[in-house]
């Protein structure tokens, strides 16, 4: 009996010590155990869930090590500093500088462009904050109740130039305009604007800023346009290569250019549906339904092309990298994809597998847009096509939650996703520390 009591007491002390240790670990930096799950279909590197004090939807990159920003807490801009897989620390930059710092607004977050300054748009005005001093300005960008400001990007840091995106009612949904804005004396001065397609329910015309150039897409002409910071027509090798090969290109979904290396990517999707033949068939007929299904299927086919300007042979500057019939990135098998972004150091490309497949009950299957399956490609300039073997990152854990926002961190390089409840973090910069575990090839199917 004495030995039994002694064992029970020892067990109680052990459990108590674990609980105390866990509470203590809540406040210290505790790195997770990194594992790469290797199986026949590829390498899997899953996220760890970061517990946060309240549900979180809005996140953005900040010039702070191992951290992201949010506006979801305390009516403030908050820096969320990660402590491994334990509870993060919260540092308020500025509070109550607006009556509603967050809410039912359209937000657009600027990529990191400064060691101290962050910027974002909030429906009709901008917010520019110094994360070190806490100083904030919120200049109005439009007074029209019909217009929406839906994005911002730094164009020329030396000249304090930005590009903001204005959506205004048009013939079909919203027309989109890019404005070059100069930040002077706490105000944004409009330098000029160009039309940049549409902001619609089914299609958002892509644009980007690279090397102080603004690149937009003319979907009607199926060509890219390039302007400098003064909105004069300019040139860019990415634009030249695309336009030289756009004759057989269907429609541009996304485009992305590497921050330092001479290459970029374009995502091709099907052209807008031609309903001429469809309208000749009786409404409700089987023939009409079959043709409609076929047209939708063609519209959803994706293709990924590599554009490179490190070589002079024009026949090798435009390369189909991944389509529905071939892939130069084995074992990549995804068919629909989006959300492309390069890491701040340029060593990783992450995108989401967005297949809209359904099961026998009509439910979205793995990879659906509501819960994308993220994939990371290591960037290696010594590889024939700049990329190494894909790393399958998995998805957020709640299949009913949409990914509301993503952001990169620095030191370590990490990809972070929010789904309205918590944060999911992939420390890609720590991948070299991971332990490889081999599993049966049916444990994590890709399809």
C-alpha cells in the first residue's frame, strides 16, 4: 500500500510539473519540432497552429523579425511576435487613431518597403504608420462614396511614390484605375492614373510593380503594358517576352516576377465563355447542359508559364512549366492554382492548389478554394528552370474556413495564413533543420 501511495504521489508530482512547465513555456520561445513527411508522392511540411488571443482575419507583413501585423485587436495596429509554437507576444504600434481601425472595410496591404514604415488602404483612405515611433497618418484618397480604394504598393521609395488602386462603377461591375501618389506633408498627392482593367466578381485584372515599373494587363488585346513612375510608356523584358508569345495565350489570371533573378511566371486560364453555340440549344435540354459543363471545364483549365530573360534565344524564354498535360516540376499534380508570392529573400515561391473538385455529395474536396492546399517551390538559380522539388505544405485545419489573408515573415523566413480563427505558420527558412520521416505512400494523398 505504501508503494502504491508513493507511486501515486510521484505520478501527481510529475503531472503537476508538466502543467507548470507548460504554463511556463507559454511565455518562452519554444520552437516546434520540424518534420518532413516523405512518401512516394512527394515531401510534406505541415504548419503548426499558433494560438492567438482573439479570432484573426487581417494580417500583413511588417519590417520586424519573426512577426506579422494585424488590425484585429484592441482597435489598434498590433505587431504579433512569434514564440515558436507557443503564445505570441503582442506589441501595440498605435491605438484609436481612427474610430474604427478594423471593421467592414476593404483593406489592401503594401508589401514591406521600409525598415520602419508600413502602409495600407481602408476603403477610401490610407494608413501610414511608423512601427518604431507609433506615429500614424490617415490621409483621405477619395471622397466619392461610389469609389473604393482596394490596394497599395510602393513604387519608388527614394521619391516617396506609391501606386494605389481605385475601383469605380463601370459598365460591368467596377473599372479599376492605378494612381501614382506622392506622399508629401502627411498627404497623398495624385500624380496621375491609368486604367487597369476591372474588379469583378469572377475576374480581377492582375497588375504588379517591379523595378519602379507598373505592369498591367489589357485582356481585350491580350497584352501586357508597362509604364514608368511618370506614367509614360516603358519597357520591361517580362512584358516583351509575354507579348511576343501572347498569340496563343488564352487569358491571364496572375503574374509574378522574382525580386532579384531574371524570371517571372504567368498563370493562364480559359477565355470568357462564348455562348453563341450554347444559345442555339433549347433551355433545359441535356445537350445544352453537356455543352455548358464542357465550356466551364475549358474555362477552368490552368497553365503555368516561365518567362526568363537570362538567355538570348527567344525560343527558350517562354516555357510551359506546368499544364494539364505536362509538368516540368514532378511530382506536382495540381490542376488549378493561384495566390502566387515570392518570399522576401527570393528563396521560395508559394502558391495555393485551388481545385474545385467535389465529392459524390457535391461537397468541395481537398484543394478547394475555401481551403487551399499550399505548395512551396524552392528557388535555385542553378536549376534548369529555377525551381527545385516541390514541398507540399498542406492546408489550414478547419475545412469550413476560408483563408482570409497570408503574409511572409523575416528571420526566419516563414509563410503565415489566417483563417478567421487562428494562424498557421510554415517556417520554410528552418526547413534544413527538419527531420525526414518516411511514411506509406497513401498517408497524404495529393488528389
